[in-house]
C-alpha cells in the first residue's frame, strides 16, 4: 500500500503541475495518466483523490500555509506550490495518513523534483501546518517516543 501511495503522489504531482500550467480539465488529465502510464501498482483511488480534491480545496489549502510563507504564493515555484498544496491536503483532510508520512513523502518529492534545498522550505512549512491541524496526533507521538519519567 505504501509503495502504491508513493507512486500515486508522484503522478498526482505531475498531474497537478500539468493542470497548473495548462489549465486543462482534471478529468482529461486523469484520463491521460490512466492511459499513458503504467498504473498497475498505483493506488489509483488515492491518485484520483489528490488530483481532484487538491484543486477543489485551494482556498482552504492556501489559507493553511500562506501566512507561514516568506514570499507571496505567486512567487513560489509551481512544483513547490503544488507540493505544499498536496502536503497540506493530506494533513488537513486525510487523517488516515500519519502526519509524519504526509510530510516525509512530500519532502521526498521536493528532493526529487523541486529546487535545490527547496525540500527544507517545504518541510518547515508543512511542520507548522501539521502543528495546527494534527496537534493531538503530534502530542500523542511525543508522549509515546519520550522516555518514561517515572522509570
């Protein structure tokens, strides 16, 4: 499942980049990917979810990280912008994905496709989005990984 989701994220980033640049219909882009790429080992439902719901929730996603940026949204590289959108989407709307997984997977895509050291920027912003939207999970994680004070 993890590998299938990793591939889904990879293709979703490419599809969202295509949508961003060409403003082509999301249904057309999805159909093109399903036809042109080997999607056998891809979590196609996760791919569909990212490709359709990230654009559908742009306002909410931008609101979750825009105040955390050191520049305007328009000044972000399109790859980095779409990575922030995808990462924020998973943190806000896919609670079935652990926050660490959502951040790590997004950072790995940034290392592969983003500008040099862009992954550090992505990581910093998504850490703060997670602190806002996954507080309970983050606190539980800290408690379970800290040494027991009573021992």
